[in-house]
C-alpha cells in the first residue's frame, strides 16, 4: 500500500482483515487508479459496497461515484451523505 492513502499511520502495521473498513475507505477516497486496482484484487465488490454504504471517511462525490459503479441505491449510502451538521440539529 502506498503512503498517499495512509499518511498518518504506518501502513505496514495495517491488517488486511482487521483494518478492512479503514483501508477500503482511504483507498476509495485518496487512492490512485493503481491503488484502486490493487484494492479490487484484495477485496470483493460486496465488501467494498458495505464500506461505501457506511463510511464517513469518504466524501459525497466518492460515495456517489462508487454507488453508481457498484449499483448501490443512493438511499443506501447513508453515512457520508448526511449533512455535515447532522449532530447539531435539534
């Protein structure tokens, strides 16, 4: 894994299974095409789709893009599409 996606952690210490959610989120949001190709060879589309559905690390544009690629209904992409101030609403 390249440090462009993991600038704040030691990527050598990331565990493929234990840190799957973090790894997939970071690569989808910050990775190059080469990173994404490597990601697709490591994880299946169902695992990636689960991250797209729940991640707050990836942005709206990334979530929308991967939602289209993976045929995820927009209504299922919940976390990253919430308004930025959702926790302040009363």
